[in-house]
C-alpha cells in the first residue's frame, strides 16, 4: 500500500467545498460544481459505494469498513494520488487510526471560527443557532444520512476535531477560512505548493473562478447536490458573522478560549 491518499479535512461548514473547488480549478483548469463530488469524493460516499448492497444496523458501525475502504482507494489509485474529502476526526476507532497513516500522503485542514461555523450550520441544516452551538460542543457528535448509515462520520466537538488534525502523524497544511477569504491568491499558492500541483491556470484565475460570488453564481445556474433543504449552499461566505455578539456564543467561547487564541481568533 502506497502513501497516496490526500485528505481535504475540516469540521462541517468550514470551507471544505471551497478548497475542493480550488483544487479542481488548479488541476483541471475550470470549476464544475456538478462534477465536484466525482472529482474529489467524500469518504462516506466512497465507503457506501464500496459496500453497495450491504446494510448496517447503526451509523457507528460504518467505522468498521473504513480501513478496507482506504486500502481499496489507495490500491486503485496506483502510482497516482487520490484526493478525498472528510469531516471525520483524526483519531482511533476500534483500535484503528483514521485516517490510516500507512496510506496517507498528507492533508489540508481548513479551520473556521466556530461561532461562524455555528451560524452557517444553523442555516444549512435549518436548525436553531443554540442547537448548532450545542452540537459543536458535543464530544460524541456523529453525523450520517438517515437513508444510508454507511454515509456516517464521527466529528466529535469542534475543539477535539481541530486538535486531532493539528496533531496528525503526517504532513498537514493548516488553512484558516478567514485567511483564505482575505488573501485568496496567497493561500491558494500555499495549497498548490504544499501538494506540488502544477496548476493548469494562473493562481489569479483560480481565485476568480472560486470566489464566493462565482461559486454562488454557478450554484444558481446549475444547482449543487450537496446543499441541504432549499437553502443555498453558498449563502454569504463572510467572516465575523458572530460579531452580533449573541449571548449564545458565551459557553462556546469560554470552553474553547485556549484553542481560539492559539488559532488567532478574537476572544471577547
């Protein structure tokens, strides 16, 4: 088994899709949201596809199939790299580490201020902000598709998730959502340099093609299968939405202040 798996990892609603679009633009020369899921598939989708026709009784049982799925993806990629999306925490499951260090080449980890993550999640999943914040602090948080338990991921709390990937036993490029937003060309350059990509188009064109405005336009024009309900996936894309100073954020800030400060986020 080769170390040829590259993970695009993040807590949900932190910019994972944005970085996947950047990679698609850099590698192919264009962005096509309708093909993004095929170009950089999610790990749960891969697990589900490899176990088509099977069923499991509980979402947590999906982790039993993760080692074999990684081995298969790695083997099928051969001498090439396979880029996979994941929201999983970087940790041991049933005595087996995820992701498998023996198959992993590297990872890009996108982190976003959890207060903005909570706001984005509340819109995406059509839930109260307080519920989104509570889930961000849930150490046992496991997300899944009700119609397909193989499409499950253990994301834990925001802080546990972030720290797990920062301590990963393989090279990880940490990208802050806010930095990518304020200086896209600089951080796109960091991403393609880290992955040793020879881009098909200049960085400036990649930045333009993957701007929030253009991605939103593409969604409106062609749709996007990864959105939930009738809410637009690319809703606002802004940073510091939490500046409304909703008191609901206080428990989150108090609990995660050390990690927030370590990542350079404002703590008030």
